C-alpha cells in the first residue's frame, strides 16, 4: 500500500520482521499504515487549531472573539482527543493482535469499510463545527443537550462511532480464530492488553451510539424531547470511556516498546494480566467525577463510584506503574546493561525517539496525569478542580502528554518496521520527544495552578469579562505567560513529529533491519532467555522511584486538601 514499503513477502503474504522476529501479514500491515497515517493527519489538524486556542487563553494576546474561540476549541478537541486517538488505537489493535500473533487480519474488507466510515464521520464533524449555524454555540466535546447543535454534527459523531465499531470487528475475529485454533495457548501479554483495550473500546463506543443516536433523532424532530440527564449519563460512557481506551492502549504500547527497544522483561505475567482485568471492571467508574454536581445522581452513587469502586482502577494503575519499570530494570540488568541504582535507566537508548518518547510518557503520565486524576476523582477535592482550567490541565497531562507521547513512540516504530524507512531528519527526531514532553509538562502544570489556585474557568476565552465574577487575573498573569510560551513550544514540537513522519515516508532511506534500539527482542514468544532467572535481578532502582512517586502523591494530595480547607473559613 502507498508504494512506500521496501519489504519482500512470501507467497502467503507474510514477512519476518528482522527486529522483533514477528511474522507480519500484509493485510494487517496495510491497515496499520492507513489508520496510522490518518491519525497523524488528525494530529496535524488539531495542532493547527491548538495555536489559536492557546493564543486566546493567553489573555495578553486574546487572539479570537468568543464565538470563534468555541469553534476553534471544538475542532481542536475533537481532532486531538477523539480522531487522533481512535484512529491510532485501531492501528494498535491490529499491531497487538495480528502482528503479535503472526496471523492474517481477519475480515480485511471490513477493516477498510470501517476506515471509510470513520473518515466520513470525522470529516462531517469537522465541517459541521466549522459551518455551524449557531456561532455562539459550537458543539464542544460534551455538546450537552438541550443546547442545540446542528444535526450534521450529531450525524458525523454517530457515523464515526459506528465506523470505529466496524473497524474493531476484524480484531475480534482475529482473536476468535486464534483461540479456536490454539485453545490451550495463552495470549502474549501485548495481545492480552490489546484485547482488554478492545473490550473497553466496545463498551465506550456503544455508549456513543446511545448518546448521539437519540440526539440525532431529537435534532431531526423525530423525537419530541430528549432527557438531558439521560444524555449526560450516556455521554460520559463515551466521553470518559474513550479516554480509558487511550489508557489501556498506552499501557499496551509501554509494554511493547520497552520490551522491543529497551530489552524489558515482564516481572510477573499474572500480576500484569490481573491489572488489565481490574480495568475491565473498574476503570469507567471514574467517569462519575464529571457528574459530581449533577442533581440527578445521588450522593451514595457518587461516593461509591469515585471513592470506592474507582480504587480498583487505581490499584491496576499502581501495578502497571511498578511492573513496567521493574521489568525494564530486571531485563536490562540481566543483560549487563545496568549498574548501580539507576544505571539500567541511564544506559537506555535515549537517542532512539521511540524509546525516549515511551519513557517520558510513563513518567509524565504518572506524575502529572495519574496523581491529579486520583485527586480530582475524590468527591471533596473535585469541588476545587471541576469546571476550572485545572480539569483540562489534567486531561492534557493524560491524553495530550502521556498518551500522545506513547503513540508518537509507536509511530516512530511503525515508520521503521512497517514502512521500512529509516528516520529522516534524525537529529530533530532525537530531540522531538524531549521538547514536546518538557513543554507539555510545563503547560499542564500552569493550567492546573491557574485553575486550582485562582479559580480560572475552563471553556471560556477570558477570565476578565464574566459578569458578576471577580477573578484575580493579575495574580495569575505570570502563570498564563509561562502557559502561553509552553503551549507554543509544545505545538511546535508536535509539528516536528508530523514533519519527521512525512519526511521519513517520502525521503527516508531504506531501513535495513537490525535492533531499533540497543537490544533486539522477540515479542511473540516472550524474548530470548537470559542466563539468570529474572527475579534474581535487583529491582531496587524501581523501588526507589516508587517511593518518590508515593511521596509526591502524598504531598500533592495534602496540599489540595489544605486548599480545600481554606474555601470556607470558620470563625472570625
């Protein structure tokens, strides 16, 4: 496909990957190319609109009028939070399934149909937002009813969701064939993670059908009314569930890239698989934190979902947070790649952008996205976070920083091992993950500070022109200055990824094989054996990092409770 691949295939359409040892079939490879390239296109579109959003929220610039701001914000959000992510996640399913299992992609024609439907839906949503007849009511990501959006917007969203469901079916069919032909075999961990991701995805996408289907009928006046509380409940199945697809897909990429490039092993197959199973039961409970102030849900429901059930998901995340670096440390020490406390980490192939993007994704997602997610999911602390700029700060930490870096890391892998092209603009590729991760880290911290400390609202182009409010914009001005600079640098770094990807596709030299990083590993069978049992290797570096993480967690949580205690003063 595209005439860009330099690989030779056998008569059955398979080729042997010289780095991973995987037998890759052309049917799956072509779809990974198609979905992956479209994801990068959505990333580029969302990034362009991010420039306008950032320069409007940076109030010293104030680029857009309020009506234009909501239009640009909507296109930015839909392309980066939905289209970039979901197209890439379908590609990840095809990597985690057919690639890892060494199988053909089942129902390849259906994968093509799914792609066409998804693309049609994405284009329709973008056009509907841009041409909406409600200039002061552009459909934001939530698009809550009874506020009306154009029927074309609801149609596009519904079509995209249905397309994603169709695109996931070939993955399910591939997994079904694998288990039917090999009923006694255990799925490799990466394939198991991809399967868990697909279950969460299917649940979320069904929520999307229940959201946008009735909304479309209501907007076409086929339904006389649409219960707004029902809409909110159904919306957050897709609204939050889509981000949980990101989470599981990202963690699957973490296991894959650290293994292929860094030589990581799995510290415990059973423990890591158990963590994925915990996600299936508990991860979407966290959606309740979006409904903390909703009058139609009871206090008990909120407390159960956020303060008890969600802890199952937190436990799963803690398991992965330890298991992945522990596997990397043990794997590298077993191969003589680490000495002292952190030698295993410093000696990694940091000049490989796929590796550096993945490690930065783990660190930034954990410290910025994971910790803040647990805090704002607590019923009490949510009052200081929700509907302030801290909330988009949180999901920019999780999605725009952690998940996007992981997907960029996989993108670098795909360019070499799927398209068969060596990276063009090598020096730029090497610094791009650091530039993007560092700038996004600064940007999201400023958003959180402005929201929690100063109450700066989200989704509003200015804090200075809201009648009846008194925001201390002057005090927040330094934070907004740093935010604006950080946002522009991160957007530039994101653009560099797109430039490197396109330059690699069309001008990159042929990739002649060999390890992507400093260690060639095999994913399908768990990798080459080591001379010593894995658990005889020291994991003390990971233990120290875990203590640092927990200490940060405690300090930030205590600080936020202190801020909460100052909201209502008791006594004189």
